[in-house]
């Protein structure tokens, strides 16, 4: 009889615990299949509902786009009609001073129409070459100054090109338009529009002129003017900061927007 080594002992034999395995019946499989089918139906219903909502949103967006185009079309037609009427009245005036004032008004409305059309051209753009846009915008204002024989004022654009996302460029273009309008209206001499990239990062858009300085302690948030309120709201929209100080180059009043 063979002797067992004292270090090796036989392990007790155990049977697999088949008794713990649940026996599946045809009824349990059928119940599970019914549950899966119910889940599938609910998912299909949810998908159909989501598709219906998306179709409604697409139709609403399409409707708004049509209304926006129609509104812009009517606005442009209205502005052109105003220009035509003012020009006609100017030609019919026997008073030279009144005729000149009507001509100035016609030129300004024409400039507003051109600027509006230029701003509207940004819709749908993914990115905007912003300095190029500023060049074109200021060209419109320069033509207005020439037409009004305001030889003491001029507009120049300085700085480097920057391609900005449309979500930033469109609100910023409205800010630039408002600041340039204010500089033309209240400033004097040369108006400088500058787009630059400061060493600390981000971008800086500034509009300055060598006209009269702002009152001591000027607070843009305290004013009731719609234009400045619009500027503040748009600057906040792009996450920027509005700076008001004296320009280091021309020593005039400078409005600047710092943004990322």
C-alpha cells in the first residue's frame, strides 16, 4: 500500500452547488420579453416626441428668420424712403440754410442705412475679420463727414487684424458703432479707432478723440441715455470691461472695451 507524504493531504470532494442556480421557466422568459418590449415602446414614443419638438423648433426658427428678413427689408425700404423725401425737400427749399440742414439729415439717415446693412451682413458668419469690418464701418462715417463738410473731423483705424467668433463680433460691432457715433457727435478733430492685443492677453477695442474731456467723476452707469446703456449691456454680454480714461497718444477722451 502506497504511503502518503505527510505534507500532502487529500482535499475533501464537494459537488457544485447546482441547487443554488435558479431554474428559468418559459413564463419567466415571457415576462422578461414583455418588459423589454414595453421599454422599447416607451423609448420609441419618447424618440417620436423629441423629433416632434425638434420639428416645431426648426419651424419656429425658420419663421423667425423669415420675419427677421422681412423686418430688415421693410426697415431698409423705410430708410431709403426717408432719404429720398429729405433730399427732395432739400432741393425744393429756397432757404439755403434749411436746405443744407435737410441735406445733412439725408446723409445721416443714408449712413445709418448703410451701417445697418453692414451689421446685418455679419449674421450667419462663423468668424469675422474685425479690423477689416472696422475699416469699412469707419469709411461710411468718413463719407458722411465729407458730405457734411466737417473738415475738422476725421476717422482713422489702427491696430492689427483679429478674427473674432461671431458671438463676440456682432455685439462688439454694435458697441463700436455706438462709440463712433458718440465720438462724431460730441468729439472734435481726429477720431481714432484702435484694435489691439495687449501684452497681458485678450483684445482691446478703443475709440478716442481730441475733443473736450468728460466731466470729473463721469459714471456711465448713472446716465439715462439709451446709447450708453446699450453699450454697457453689450459689453457685459461678451464678458468684457468698459474703460473710460484719457488716451495716452492724443490726450483725448478714450472709451475702450477689454475682452478675451
